[in-house]
C-alpha cells in the first residue's frame, strides 16, 4: 500500500522556476531538486533567482543566525 502518491501534475495557477532549464513552468514538470516554487504567478516565478538572492542576503545579515555570541562565550571559558 502506498502511503504517499507521487504528484505528477501541478494545480492550475502553480508556477515554478526550473533551475536546470532556467525557465518558468506551470505545474511541477521537473523534479523537486531542480525547481523553486510554487509561486502565485509566472511573473513571480520569473524573479525566483532574485527573490532567492534577496533572502540569502537577509539571512547572511540576520544576527539571529550567527553564532558570534556563542563563540565569544566559549572563548571566555
């Protein structure tokens, strides 16, 4: 008995950006490891790489994600 069915077709209105083909596609045509999404519109999916770069920059500059305080505490011990 299969617990999880493999989803082969996307829902209408789900848009993805394929990292391998560098194209926008409706529904998950390519494997999950090769795509970003789902996005609400093709225009949003077209900007997937820019959105990812912005999120990466936010993450890199977020002090909650850095262990600087923990490193300082370890050095003092």
